[in-house]
C-alpha cells in the first residue's frame, strides 16, 4: 500500500479464543529475551533425561539410584512442562478473558484502546513498540522486553473486505478528497507500521 494514504483509526470487534491467546504467548516466547530463556529449558531437560537413561542402560546406575531417577523423572517433567505450559497458560487466561464477552478495539494515532463488559484498557505507543503478523492475527509486544506487554488483534475482528475509507495524506478537506477503498488488514497494518517496528 502506498505511504501517501492516511488511516486515522481502525476498529475491531471480536470474541477472543484460546488460539488467540496461545499465539500471543508463543510469539512472545520467541521474540523476547525472557521468553527465549524459557526455551533453553527444553534442551537441558532432554539432555538430563538422556543422561539418566544412558546411565541406566550402561549399567552405571540402577532404577533405584537417586541420580538416575532425578535425571529421568526431572528431565521428562521439564520437557513436558516446557511444551505444555503455553497451552495451559492460554486456557487459564482465556477463562478470565471469555467472561467479558465481545471485545471492541480501536487502533489509532494514540495507541490501542480496548473495551468489553466491565473492562477498559488503553496502551499508548510508548508501551507497545513492536509487532508481528500471522495469517490470522496481529500480535503487538511491549517496549520492555522483559515484561508481559502483549496485545493480540485477530483479523476476523476487522471489517470484512474492502470498505475502510482512507484519506490521502495532505488533503485539507477530507469530505471532498477522493477516498481509496482498502481492506481492514491493510488499514491496521498501515497504522501499526507508522508507530511500531515490524519484527
């Protein structure tokens, strides 16, 4: 999309799913230093389980040996937790989020404003500095790479197909300016590219 198009605000209306939350957690885990630190646990656990099994099979340890048991059981437990923890966290978080029903999000020059039943939250562009896009979602990450600043905006919440009006930048009278029809995803991407670093 050309950079001379100005999109002032994009509105999304959606009901969050477990997959929305899970996608956010997985991307955050891959794209932040604290998240990548969690990924180190999997290979360490695999090595511990392998060493425990090798000691048992090699004959240097027995099933009753506390070192062998610790390496095997601890390694298998850590591998399982590393693989399953994001899904468990997403399900727990979704239980809280789902109680609020439908969400309304507005992304504009000031940041992201989200409202739902009994809930209102704003995050300006100082708090959110990076984003990535998947086939189904935009995931916004916080400025402080060690915090849990995370916003997931599902594309299904955008207006369907063409129909979002964009005003050519520099037009003094938007009413008389020729508008261009662009999709909701293009509109949102335009606003995000103006304020956030795409990763």
